[in-house]
C-alpha cells in the first residue's frame, strides 16, 4: 500500500486544526464509510481518548473505517500527513512546529489529549538521582523533539549541562524500557502506563514531569488542512474526540474506561487504576474537552525561540491552530 511504502521517509514536523463540536451522528451505513489512515502508539495511555473512540464506535458513527499504521516516528508521520498517506497523526509539538516553519503550511492541529506530560524520568537499576546521569547515555524516542528538550531542562535544573550526557534514539516507550532492563541506557523518559510498570518493578523514579506545572502538551492530534476541509472531515474528527473526552471524564464510566485501556495497552487493570487517578483525580492532566490550548502553543514556541531552535516570528500560534476553531 502506498502509505506503508512511505514509512522510510523522515521529515520535520507539523501543525493543528480543530472542528466544531456538535451532537454525535447516527451510525453510518456500510456504503457511506471512508477509510481513515491514522498513526498513534497503542501502548501509550496518553491516547486513551482514541482507544475509547475506537472501542465505542465513535469513528464509525462519523462514517470512518480505521486503518492503523504502526511504528512511524514523528518525522515520518509528518511527511505522510503532507503526502496524504495518513490523515490523522500524533506528532510531538517541537518537530511539528519546525515543519510548519519550513513550509508545512497545510499542517494543522485539531485537538490535544492532555494539558501536560504524564511522563516519568526513569533510571536503570543502580541510578539513584539525576546527578548520577553525568557521563551516561539517555534514551529518547526521537532526537530534538519535545521529550528530549524537556528532559534537557530537567537535567539543567539538576546541575547537568549539555555534554555531561548523551542522548540516543531508543525507540518508543516499550523499546526504551527494554533498553533500561538490559542496562544499555542509563535513563529514559517513559510514558504511561509503562512508566508505572517500571516503578512497580523497582526501577528508580528520577523525576515526574507533572511537577513542571506548565501548559506544555507533549503531543497533538494533527491533520492536513485540505483534507480537514473536505467533506467536513475536521468537524467529524473533532466530534469523535469530544465524545471520547466526555466519556472519560464521567466517573460512572471508570471501570469500562480502564477495561478499554487494558485492551489496547495490554497492561493489568490494577496498574491502570493508578493512571486513571493521575489523569482524572489527582493531577487532572487530561483535557476535559480536547480543545487546543493557545497558551500551550505559545509556551512551546517561546521556549523554542529561547533555545535557538526557531526564529522569532517564524511561527505564531495562529499558524499552528486553524483560524476559527474553538480553542482555550
């Protein structure tokens, strides 16, 4: 298939788009369906809303048949979004914004799952503090993305400067955890629920990124603007995600929500109970409505400019979020 053949092409990053939330559509007939090619990591609890939407049939209600592309990195999914091989992706913001600055004007953010990262900086056994990472190798899912940049900020706050450590690409969270288990890397930023599993198995908890208390979403739902405008695709995707967030924030759905996450992440429900508490009870880091936070977009752009990754004025929040969409 054409979209599978593009998995080798790597590019830099993207943008955002949002549709208007309206009442859910009725279940579509088979002849009305169209294929939605999408990519997201199923093992990641951050995309709980997408898991719910898949399981509850919300995409089918909006006449989408799903076709999942696995294993693609942020640069790859951005290229595939530009080419039309994918219609819905979950890029890290930094790479996405860089892509816009380099001519990716058709890219747009449509929604965001959460307000801040759920990540935990986890060390291999024997590492007791961030200071112990001096001279060590740290695993990342991709270089120069939000994950690495926020980790570098944490390292700097703890007295380590660039050159005191070395980042390598270790793959998505399951691969990073496997590398920690073998000791081939000294630390990695793990996403939930694998982060919680690592702590349960005795790996050291070096830092929780919720402590940063900044509006810095680590991932967006992104689309191609032209595709989103055609056949109300953007509005239909937005309705799907809004329904999923309404479902997740309703306490009476807790058990069903955890069962859905267990199906897609292949983790025990007991472990996922703690993730639910983090997302919806204690930290309340999950978005109530999936709307894009303009404050978060501004924060990311400002920090990229301060680091020298982006020229001032090269990208504005209005270039990232489609004009006229509902934000907060």
